[in-house]
């Protein structure tokens, strides 16, 4: 009976080891593909920014920072406008409810 437990343990260890090797290979392959895709995208992004979005004498990094700041300002403006509209809508709704009450 002890031999059966030992053999069973060895089989379990072998299967687990094999699975771990397969998992490590798959994860390593995915990471390589991901790094290649991200690297390729960054090259295209840098080329596009350099070609079309930089101002005279501006580096690609400076242009990206400027664009990010402009985007943040647009998002903040849109958020403020949305909040303003929501408060105006709430005020109109509250005023409408007061008119309807007898």
C-alpha cells in the first residue's frame, strides 16, 4: 500500500511539473508577443506624433506631454459642463414639480 502511495505521489509530481513547464512556456510566449505588439505600437505612435503633432523645435516627448495636458483640460471642461447641465436640469425639474403642486 505504501508503494502505491509513493507511485501516486511521483505521478502527481510529474504531472504538476509538466503542467508548470507548459504554463511557463505559454506565459513567456505571450509576454514576448505582448512586448512586440506594444513596442510596435509605440514606434508607430512616436512616428505619427513626430510627423503630424509636434510644433517646431518640440521633441516627441514634449509633444506627448502637451497633448496629454490638452486632453486632460478637455476632459475637465467636459466634466464641468456635464455637472453644470445636470444641476440646471435638476433645478428645472424641481421648479416644474413646484408648479404642478396645488
